[in-house]
C-alpha cells in the first residue's frame, strides 16, 4: 500500500519501524560520500599509462615540439580522434586544457565582455537571461549566478526540455542561451532526440545571438550495449539556417583522468575564429604534452570506445545495485521515483514533495553525504524540494549498497514524518 493509502495507525507503525531502522543505521557509524560524479580509483587506474607518456618522443605527427609554446588549437592527432567521435570537422574542434567547464566559463565571460560576432555589443551591457532545463548541472548554474545572468527553469523530460516552454521563453530578446547536456544528462540521464535537437537549432529566437551551450560531457559514457548516437548538431543547425547557434563542449575527464584530461570545444568556423581570437589573449597555447600523451594512449576513436567499455564494466554494476536496492526498499510505498540511466554518472531520485532537504539531512546525520537538496536547480532552489542526485561511481560497490540502503531508510522516515505532521 502506498503511504497516502495508509491510515493513521499504519503510518504511525511505519514511522516507528523507520525510526528503529534509522537508529540502527546511525549506530553503524558510516562515513560515505555520494556527492560528486567522480571516477573511482579503479577507473583512473585504467589510464595509468598516461603517466609515462609521451616520454622523450615529444614531437607530434607534424613534427611540432610539444614542449614549447604555441599551437593554440591543440595537437592535431588528438583533435582528429575526438572530431571523429563527436562528428564534427577537425578544423572546427579545438583541444584545450584539463576542464571543459573552464571553456564554458570563458565563452560566457568573453560574451559578457565582448559579445559574439553578431551581437549588438557585450552581453554585460544588458540584463540577460538563460534557459535552464531542470534538474541540471549545478556548475552551469553557478556560472550564470556568478555573473548575474538570470536563470529560468524549464522542465527536462526523458528526451529533452519542454519545447513549448523553450519556444515561449525564446521570444524574449533578453534570453540569450540555453544549457543542454544532450547525452545522459546530469543528473536525469535524459537523451535529447534528433527531433528535439532539430527543434532547438530551428528555434525562432528573438535574440540574433542566441546560443545553445551543448555540453556533451557524457557523449561516450554508455551503461548499456545500446549507445546513444552522437547527433551532428552543427550540421543540423546549419541546415536550419542558424550555423553559429551551437557551442559544443566535451572532455576526457571521465575517459582518462578527471583532473588531468583534455577538454574540447567545437563550433562553426565563425565561432571558432571568435574564440581563438580571444583565447589568444589569455594563453600562448595549451598543454600539448598532455594532449600528445592522450593521442598516443587512446590511439584512435576505437581506442576511446574500448576504454569506455572498460569503464562501463566497472561502473554499470554500481548503478544496477543502486537501482535494485531502491526497488527492493521503496517499491509499493509511493514515496519515490528514480531514473534508470542508460549512461552518464548519475541517478536522479525524486522523493515526496517537500522532503528532499529532510532526507539529505537525515542521511548526513547517519554519515551518508549526498549532494545538497536543490543543487540541481538554479539558485539551489528546487521548487518542489523533491530531487536528490545520486552519484554511484566513486564509492566501492559495497559502499554504494550501504549508502543507498541507508538513503532508502531516510526517504521512508522523512515521508512518514511528513504524513504524521500533515
Ligand atoms: N559538464 C557536465 C554536465 C558535468 O557533469 C561535468 C562534471 N561533473 C562537467 C561538465 C565538467 O567537465 P570538465 O571536467 O571537462 O570540466
């Protein structure tokens, strides 16, 4: 029976049971952390060969000495591998340093200071707004918040954002961008379909310099044997008459090393020239030694695919166990719904409205640290206080089991508390 169907006595009994379960949980003195989507040490170990590459053979295929300054667009052989994987022309893909988030930050900072090529002026000269599909990636929202870009929530479904809401908002000329994590979105696991993608690139935006921040952070991070396809979003945008609308970001953070990988930026020739012009004032060139090491280690697009299969073998069981425990503990109570992602790094758990903050607090007091409730929403505010992001990749399988089981107790206890109070 679901919680709403239980009478007062049954709720009281459930509450007492969960209080006992919670006391037992606390007594275990756990110290578990499911906060950030980080690869585990076992995953990082897969790429230890990088630590000795490129060795003393430090020239790239074109004979460039990668130890020296220059080559702002990055090492060509590595760009070629990721251009193939991302389905973009190699001339339109830049390889950078260790964080795609830094490129996202910089493109926004550059737009605020200078505007895009077709902008009337710097974005900072006006009050501007971004469309934020929710739940979403907290660090996207932090960039906007930092720079005073107003964020407007739209609902993110399994196949992408609510297009009616997006179309309506885009009629406002102060709306300049939308965040999109098109493949295995953080945290919902949503996969943007070709239909949704076509609609976004064709959108009638009032702002001529409207941009889609297409963060393909999890493009190759499959958890099943069915790979979500990488769409030719630049081609689709050009076909729709908006060739400069899309900015693509990706990185090897969850392919090789999360702190010492390589980032990528792809876009139209106009945007690439704009970006390189500004980037050239910021740096004389990226860490080409690391890029060369990556090119040698990964070898080819297939090399990346093989490596991703090894990641999957390590992390897929953690997702499966987490989902199984959620089913075993919560099915039938009507207190939660969760995603069963086909890829990426997260499970998105929705608990009873108004209880997510309480669940996260209960878990914390029992030694299970979850990402703060609301963190997947602009300004850290979940309007329904119901969403919790679960990041199962970093802990061991045993720790994932204990943490999710403990979390389930907290979900039930918080729901019973609310029903008793209400
Ligand atoms: N985008 C998304 C959607 C992410 O989830 C993450 C990492 N959590 C990043 C970007 C960060 O990427 P990078 O390490 O390349 O900065």
